[in-house]
């Protein structure tokens, strides 16, 4: 590939690769997944990676742990710049994140791991709080007592009530 030019790639992981991705990101399954990616080398040592992810993610509902399927159809765009030195915090030495939406990411050398970029985009596309349709927090919380109000004893019971009772006890052995 010359100094500039565009390359289109189709990424279609095998069943075992999808299983490995699902395990890596904590999904219950990844029954379908494919990506079409364009790598565009531009002037100024910039590389623009654009693509579209399609597939199905199966995750555990955060409330009921039942499987929840998410249909995936997402586009993404990431810009890399060769030999871009990462800005680092002078005190902690940690890499600083540029708040601009299209800020380029550093690209070391000439190699671009498109598979890894697609994997990262997959993890970003996954719903961080998958919920089974109709599942409500009330469904998984302990049920309130008969009339729904705490009893008089429970109402007055302070978290430190036990400590107060200990404090008021006469010391033993005197």
C-alpha cells in the first residue's frame, strides 16, 4: 500500500473467534458478528478507520440475569496519526485523553490491528446495562411486609442500635 490510498476489509469472525470475543467482553454469546471496514491512509501520516458492525450480542439482564439479545448495527470512525506522541500527565505519567471527538489516536509504526479496533468497537456498542424487556427493579427487590409499611420496631431500629445497646450494658466481671 502506497503513501495514501484506501483499503476495504470484510471481517467475519469464525464461531470460535466469536466465542472468544464473547468471553473476553463477558457476553453470554455472540451468535452473529461481522464488520466492513475501510482503512484510508491520508496525508500527514493520518489513517482513518471507518466501519460498520452488524450482529447479535446476548448478555445477562442486569436485574434478572435472563439472556437479553441486542441487535447490532453500528457505524464508527477512528482517526490515527503516525508517530503521534501521547500527551502524558507530568505527575502521574498516565496518558491524557484529548476531549475532541475526532482527536487522532497514536499509531506506533506502520501496523494497524484492524481486528483489535473492531473488537474495541464491539465492546463500545454493547449495552452496558442490558435489561430484559419489562424487567423492573421492584421485581428483584425483597418484597415489603404485609401492608407495605415497615413495622414500628423496624422503623425505629437504627443501624447503630446494636452498638448503643452494648454501650449501655454494665461491664462484665466487676
